[in-house]
C-alpha cells in the first residue's frame, strides 16, 4: 500500500498484479487517473 499526498488530497493505492501481466502498475494507475479526470471535467461543465 502506498499513500501519495497531492495538495489536500491523499491517495491510498494498493493492488495485486499477475506476474505475467502485460500492463505495468504505472499503466493501470494512469488509466484510473484519466477516468477520474474525465469524471471531474464532466461534472464541472455548465
């Protein structure tokens, strides 16, 4: 488990990965952050 502080936000990340997986942990986290950013953009649209 890893905790990352970004401003007033603390991200707590834990995970399990198959040994033969083709994506890295960084690849998976990038997808999570992209999805989160897309969600936040749509909620702030007027």
